[in-house]
């Protein structure tokens, strides 16, 4: 199924992100997570690409296939292109097609230290064009409410988003953020730049201090005062910190859906306990909004 149709059918699309187990782990370790996530009836599940080295890259296709063919949920396979040849990318797309995967999140990927500038693809737009030529996949793109770290201005970032739309991306998933006001500002600006496609808000429940430091160093997300206060308060109490992280993400999601966002994409970090707690607290509100299609928010 083309997941873009979900945005025509629903007011709020709710999805999860998982990542393939690291090279040393057996692929079975993802089964329990998927089993639990299936029970939460997400609209689709996305699978990251490349974060755990080359073996985990092959696993994106394998796990996407399991999500579709074993669990009956629509998968969205992430695919990065920097440092990959056209042949490599084409092979992955052939594999995904063979497994019945119909949706691809087309990304450039972070530029590796060893990169020598000799890639067939320079930007995500080049990958979108390559995928579009085949006419086999629905294409999704990434966006950055706080701006991409390499962009010199908001304008540059929005022109890139608009380019993704023109090249064939049918919806966007946002980078994680902790301050909803930043996301609302971003949505207000998108109209000015003619961005019309649906945008899902990316939410990551932060459940330990190591994770916060890593996330902030990788994507530069701003931490609101309230968030810092909670994290400091429970720094030495892991269970309380986890619960506070779940509560913070839940509050963010309820605020977003009651303000009328197109969808929520939950970065689960393969933690089904956390995903379950959040889905339990938000699913009845999402159901209500989706049942009353003529609710105007
Ligand atoms: P691009 O859209 O190519 O943009 C990168 C930079 O180049 C931006 O500053 C943009 O403004 C600029 N730019 C783009 N096109 C042009 C142009 N034609 N001319 C001039 N400048 C241009 N990484 C992974 O490795 N694996 C994953 O699975 C993964 N999943 C992700 C999922 C989401 C929802 C998000 C938000 C990010 C994900 N990432 C993942 C991280 C992503 O790969 C990085 O953020 C990467 O640095 C940018 O990827 P992009 O596709 O947004 O790049």
C-alpha cells in the first residue's frame, strides 16, 4: 500500500520507527519488538538504514519484508545514498521491490569522514529522482524543523524541502524536536514556500541521560527549560527518568494532535515498553479525531 493514501483517509497518521539490530546481534532480537508494536496498530513502521554498518544495511530490506509479510503492517524502508554507487542503490531497490515493499524514505545520509566526494548521489534530491524514474515506489523525504545542521539559512532549508516535493516526495517526516512551538513556527513558514505535502512530527521519548547527550550532539535539537529541569531532577533515578521521558513525549504528542498535525512518527529506539506506554495514552484521542472526520482543528 502507498502510505501517502493514509493522509487522505485519516486526520492523524501514527507510525513507529525501528532500527535493525547491530551486526553482532541475531535478527531475531527485533521479533519481540515487532510483536509488541503490532499490537499497537500503527499505520506503518519505518526501518532505518546504515546506522549499524554494512550488515545492518542488508537488514533494512529483510526487516521491512518481515514487517510486511509476517506482521501484515506497511513498512517504510529508509535508504541513504551518499557514498553509494548507482548499482548498489539499484540493487537495494530491486530487493525491496521483490519483497513487496512499496514505500521508501529517500535520504542523503550524514557525510562520512572518509568521503572523497565521488558519490553517484550528492543530495537526497538525486536519490528521489533515481527512485522516481523507476515508478515502483512511493517516496517520502526528511525535514528539519530547527533547520538542517549544514543549511546556512531557513530559506535554504525550505527551498530544499520544496525541491523534494517537486521531485516526487509525497510526504515528509520531521527530525525529532522537544519544543512544539518550533514545529508550529516551521508549519507556518512552509506555506510561504509552497510546501503542500503532509508532514509528520518526529517524536523521540528520551529515557536516559546518555541518549539525550547523543541526540543533541547529532542533531542539535534545542532543549526547553522544562525538559532540562525534568532531566536534572531524575538524573540519578533511571526508572523515574524513563517515566518522565514517557510523560514528556506523551504531552508533546497530545498537544500536537489537538493542534491538528498530519501525523506522529515515534522514534521507538526498539523499546516496545516505551512505545506501548505512549500509544496507550494517546490512541483513544487519535481514534476520536479520526472517527470524526469533519472535526476542524
Ligand atoms: P538532503 O535533503 O540532501 O540535505 C542535506 C543538506 O544539503 C541540507 O543542508 C540541504 O539544504 C542541502 N541540499 C540539499 N539539496 C541541495 C542542492 N541541490 N543544492 C544545495 N544544497 C542542497 N540517516 C541514516 O544514516 N539512516 C537513516 O535511516 C536515517 N533516517 C532518518 C529519518 C529521518 C526522519 C530524518 C529526519 C533523518 C534521518 N537520517 C538518517 C539522518 C539524515 O541522513 C541526515 O540528517 C543527513 O545529514 C541529511 O539527509 P537528507 O536526506 O535530509 O539530506
